[in-house]
C-alpha cells in the first residue's frame, strides 16, 4: 500500500519555527503532502522572542553610543537625548506581526496545510491536535518534531519573580535598574542592550567569566569592554533569593550583597521543548544533555519520528535549523545520501556591545587538536574613535595550524563583528591558508583589513 493511500499526509511537522517551516515548504516543493501544526506563533523563537526582536533592541541600544560619538564629528544634539520604551516595544510588535504574516503566506503558497492547534504524537504515524473545538487525529508517513527550546529558570526563593527571554521584550514599563542572571550569550546580550538603553545594569554569573566555550581572550576582552560601557559585572556570584518590596525587587546575592532593581531576567539556559509532545509514550528518551538523539537521517529511535533544530545536539542557532531542514528534506524526499553538517565551521555572533563574531576553533581548542599553532592577533582603537573620543577597542584574531598553514579559527570583538565574520567564515569553511589571507588585498581604511594584514605571529 502506498503512503498516499495509507496516511493523510506524507509529512506532518509539529512546530512552525524556522526549521519546521523550512522543512515543510521544501518537502511540499518536492511533491509531498505536508501539514504543520503551531499553537503559539508562526516563526518560532527567532522571529517572536529571539534573534529578530533582540537585534532590533540591540540597534536601539547602539544609538546611545552613536549620540555620544557624534559630538567629535561636529554634530550638536539635544542633551540629554531621551528614550521612549513604548515606541520601541510597539514598533517591534508591529514588525513581528508583519513577519508572522509572511510565514503564513509562505506556507499557504507552498501548499502546506496549517493547523492552529496543540499537537502531540500518539503513535509512530499519528498526531492528535487539540484546540477549542476539541481533538482530532491525523496520520502521517513521517512526523517531524521541530518545537525548539524553552527557557529554564533555576529554583530559588522568589524565582517566580524573575522574567525569561520570552517576556522581556514586552515589559509594560522600562526598568531603570535591570539585573541579568546568567553567563551565556543571551545574558551578555541583554545586559548590553538594557545598559545601552539607559538602565543601571548588573550581570550576575556563578562562574569566573561569562561565555564559556568561547575563545578565552575573546571572553576577557569582551568583559573589559562591557565594563567600560558601564555594565556592572558580578562573577563568582549567584542569586540567593528575590523579594518584592515597595514596587521594587530586592535581590540577595550569595556574596552577601543585596541589589535593588526593577526587573530580573533569568537567562540561565534553554531546554528541549518536549513537554506534552508525547515522545515518552513512544519510548523516545532524552539523552544526558536533555536532547533527542537522532541518526544521520534525523530519525529518532522511532524511525518515522524525525527531529531537528534545538531539540537535537548541535549549536542552537536558527541557520543551523534551516540547514538541517534542507538536509532532512534531501534525505527523505529527494533520496539523497546524508551529508552531515560540519558544526566546527559554523559561524556565530553575540550581539553584546561591542559585538562578537567567531568561526572555527578557539585558541584553546586548537592547542588541544594540533601539535603546533600560530596565533595572530591585534587590538586597536578604531579609526572612527580617533574623533569620537570613545575608548572602545577592537580585537581581531586568527588561529592557524602551523603544519598545514590552514586558518582554523577567526575571532573578532568590535562593531559589526557579525557582519564581518560572515565573509571570513567562507574562507575558514573552505580551508584557506594563512598565505591565502596574506595574498588578499585589504580594503583601506577599514577595520576589516586587519584580517589580511596581520603578518607576524603573536604567539605559538
């Protein structure tokens, strides 16, 4: 019996985030009968409570520095400049609604059936949909889980008073005093954003230094630059409790210090969003990292149940979910052999202030992998700041395998680092050598030219 005769759909996708929508559209374009279910908002975390609003808020926060910088170039602006939180918040909401509409039109245009309902898997080929009208069961040859991640908040007295990244964009009033708990990229980004928007901002992290897993020198440089901009950093500290008092929050730290703030963001990590999904009833268990194990075909331990994106091992990045979706469709609907992604050369950016851009191996990881490496690095005050008066500095760094001369890592801290590192990532992904970088003519005067003019190793 054919799949068409046996099932309602060839592919049923649960979750209309970036990965789920891409998989649904591409599978439909391949001729498959596809449906997708979403009970929250189209576009998932990235569009609604992640990358898109975060970047818009980051843009807003940068104007603070821009206004200060302008004076050295002859611009006279009203002082002090004023910031209106509702304008930013509401304009952001309008833009996200526009993007939600685009996602819906893309799905409709691709011929994908959209269900606005909560979905759960009830057997290897059946999904049960629940909404206000009741439950309905739908069958599918393959079911793709693409429900992403969900913020996790540790338990401590008053933890219910902390906000998550799902809530932080839509605060009724702007917090004049803001505290972030966490040491990952979400924590440092929001610390920079609210600091730039004018909050007195504290970052609390239990470790000695934030951004674990990033290049050590990048971490230290970012710490110093963020502190220069006024973010109050509290390392080797944690929240003992939060209490509400006279409209403010009293945050007691494990160091004995107490801080009074208007809002606390718990940016303490995300977990695979599988609650109520039904995977446990099929015997599909999370691994030790809280992820769904899959093979090179994105199949779970139940072959008809697939998973991708933040649900599985790998960088929790929107472009990774998109790439995995394309591969999954190639494997299951174009019958192509699996071509696993090279996660080692996936670039990423952290939109703290200043930005971080990175691709490939950190210096520490490269030292473990290769017998000998060469490190080229420079830090400098950008040309712009010779007139602006800002003391902000920029870091650029290349890691080279000495035996092959291949550039195995590139790192930057500075303005528009994410924009710049995207181009460098092509070179690292292609396995180009330091000689290739040296033979590339720079664009002058730019900060970017430093990536092709560093000639002398800083260390081995």
